[in-house]
C-alpha cells in the first residue's frame, strides 16, 4: 500500500486588488467589477451557498476580475503565486491542458481514461480531463481556490482541491467592453464583450477573444521561433428572469479553436539512451539558463472544442432548486517530437475525440434559523477515442507517422458516474456551528484498446464506489474572528491504462486513491476590516485503496 503524508502550514491573504470597491460596509452591494458583496465582504460559493469569504470554514482564496486584470492574467495559469500551495503549469502534450497541483497533489498527463486530482469547475460544470482546464482569464468574474479534498460538494477527483470559476453574467443592459494588447515576440490579443437587454427580464452577452504569439523558443534546426500559438474563443449567453425574481434560466454556448507548436526542450544527458544517437551539441545541455534553445522537428497541435451550459434556479420560498446541465465536446489532432532533438527518435501523431455530459440537481434551504442544508444528485457520462501513430527510432523524418506506423494504437473509453450528496450547517450554540455531510459516488469504467495489426485486447470493465464524508466545527467569538477545524476524505476514481500492451494489463484496473485531511485555521478581519489575514494548517494522508474485487 502506498501512503504519503503531506504536512504544511499555509498563510492566505486576499490581495489588495481583490478588495477594490469592497471597503465600505453595506447590507448588500455590488463591487466596481460586478462581484456581489454583503457587508463589504467578498461572496464565495465554495459550499454551494452564497457566503462571505471570512465566514466560510474552508481554506480558500478568492480572486476577482480586478485582481486578474492587475496581474495581467492571460489564463488561469497566471494564478500561480496568488494562492498558497497552488501551482499551475501548461502540459504541452494536449491543447489547453493544465498540470494543477494543490497541497502537493497533482496529475501531469492528458490521458482521458484517467482523472485529475484538482477539479476545475466552470459555472457549475466540472471539466472531466486535464485537457481544456487551462482556460483563458478573459471575462471571469471570480475564481475561488479551494484547498484540500472537496469530495462532498464537488465530487470525486478533487482530492487536492478545486478551482471554482464563475464567468460574468449578462448585464441585461447595453454595453461594450474591448481590450487590445501587443507585446514581445509579436504577441497580440484582442477581446470584446457586447451586452444588451431590457434591464429587467432578459439579457444577452456575446464575446470574442483572439490570442497569438510567435513564441519565445529559438529553434536552431528550423531557424525560426518555436512555441508559436494562435487561438480564438467566442460564444454567447442568454439570461431570462421572471418579473418576481423567483426564477431565472441562463443558456451559454461557446467554441474554442486553437493551433500551437508543442515545442519540447532537449534535456537528455550522457547517461541516457537517446544521447547515443544525438549530436554531441544537443546532449547534456545547460537546462537552466539555456532551456529555450531547441532542436525539434516541425509539429503542430489543432484543438477545437464546443461547450454548452444550461442553468436554472427556482426560489420556492423555503427552498431553492438549482439544476445545471453541461455539455463539452472536443476534437484534437497533434504531432509532436518527443525526443526534442534533430534526430528522428520518437515522433507521434495523436488524434482523439472526447464528449462529456453532466447533470446536477440540488436543493438548498433552511429547516430552522439555526439549521441549513444543501442536498442533491449528480450524473456524469463521458466517451473518448484515440488513435496514435508513432515513429520510434524511425530515422525517417520525412515519412508521416500515419504512413510509417502500420501497427498503430487505438483506444475507446467510457465513464458513467452517479452520486448523491448532502451538506448541513447547524448552529447548535451561541458562536458555535457544526458542519457535516457526505457524498456517495459510484463510477463505471470501460476501456478497450489494441493495435491495428496485433488485434484488439479484451475490454476492461470495472466499478468503483466510495463514501466521502466531511465534519467541521467553527467558533466565532466576535464578528471579526473565526476559528475552525475539519476532517474530510476525498476520492479519486480508478480506471484502466490506455497504454496497455498485453491482454492482462489491458483488463487489470488501477486502484482508486483516497486522501484523508485534517485542517485547522483562523480567519481574521483587522483594522476595521481593511486587513484580512487567514491562516490554515493541514495534514493530508494520501494512499491507494485495498485490492479491487472484479
């Protein structure tokens, strides 16, 4: 059994820019950038409720639109450094693919048969793979970085934490916002948002964003810049509200098209096999200050994705019903020189499709003045297919992999998940509140792979189930201080390896993983709430599960 313990003490404080427009106390107001505030506090939905940041007993950093603009953020990767224990890097083996790490838990791969350790949730819809997670920072209202397992309310595959992202809603009034920028390496970006509506019952928002750059790598073989990219994102969102304010529905559709150079720097040294075939000048290089000199062959990635979200909210007085339907479909075609040298050692052509549907229904309300709840159900379905042609020690750089490889690999995979969850708050005594809940998740995984000449392996099928509870206690001795402690468990589903080379390995599932976390913290509002200091200490116990019975 693998077991790893991570111990750390994290200090989290909102940046000054995140508090712009929120300094003056008020019963309910809107900040200058559109983010809602109550009593001068930033509002977060980390627990599927609208709560102030300082009264939410979770280690969380909230970054709003103003803070993103002040950081000149291009995508969510620019959040690195804005929140403790958060690291985001780009995975260039897939389009818009992110390697996200929170509290040391990460998954750095793009295989769609496997799941992330950090969830990315956009307008209530979870992205099921690393591909597509590195979204543009344009038109974002607020990003909440939640640390630690979030399995109760956000589901499986969030053992490290969650990035909960909310885009701006249609303003329901006429308006235009546009941005243009130009920078080094012929980097250009243009963005525009158009809003229109009757200011009361309906509004529509349309947007277009374009980014391109020549790249900052120096490819001495191709005698040109490497790492170029060009991307477009466009879509529209339609919002309807009832005249009494008790019902609203929002439909959003968008499409992303991206092309880029998946450049690879050569870091091979004399102890590795590749160096025996590569020119001496390309081996054992200075990989600290000269990593941007590259030798790779021409390659290109093409990514096209369309997404749709339908959200409906009904306020029935004592209970609020929310339903969120999500759809994502992507198509990828990518060639890549993985060895990163001028010699044709390892070059691939990967082509794949991915489709996911999700449906969440939840109810929130109060059973008494001191007791509130969120309960709901969740369904998720995904399918993908992959074909990969490879040249391994091919020494044939002019022969396309699709011609060279007569025994290419193919993979088909399917996931279906069901879950039920409940979360409760009980103010059982003056200044004290007990939070408790749990989620039961069940996953069915299917994967079939094989080779064009070698034939198809038997199909692997397995089911995984887990109950992930959470219990917390918080104490608020006064309106400016909160101390809390919690215990929680997170779950990452098992599955099958798409790289299996035998019938046995193709049908043998890898095991689920769990994280059990203990956390204590305090949230302080000082200097008449002009300064906020949030501290959290945690222990995370990460391990695999018992052997699976098939």
